[in-house]
């Protein structure tokens, strides 16, 4: 059954919003893990150096960046699933076999 462009657009929008919602939730929940992870990375990679903060917001930005990377790592399987679930119905059986 062929669907109209608006139906495909609505499905893509729904999938993108669900992934973004999960990503934002993962960023918020992984923020407390950022400081211990930065401390561990510093002690493992640069044990004899001291981190220098030059601007007041620099530490917060570093924690937010680390929490965003953690969230991206946690969200990546969901991104792959939604991408596959959106594109798979439009592929032929031969194309699905080549990819999977």
C-alpha cells in the first residue's frame, strides 16, 4: 500500500521526536555521571596534570558536553532502530538481505 508524502512526513516527525525526547532525558540523567567520568579520564590519561578553568562557565560546559556524549552513546541503538524501522518498508527484499 502506497502512502502519501504527508503520512511519511508525519511518521518521520514522530520518530525524530521520540528519539530527541529520549536523548534529552538521557542528557539530564547522565549529568551526575559527568564529573566522576571526567575525574576518571583525567586520572587515567593525564595523571600528573591539573585541569585549569579559565572562565566561570567552562566547568559546566565541560560537564554538559560529557553528559551529551554519554547520552548519545545510550541513544545510538534507538537511533539505529528508528532509522531502520522508517526505511525498511521502502526497501525490496534483496536490498534488505544485503543490508542485514
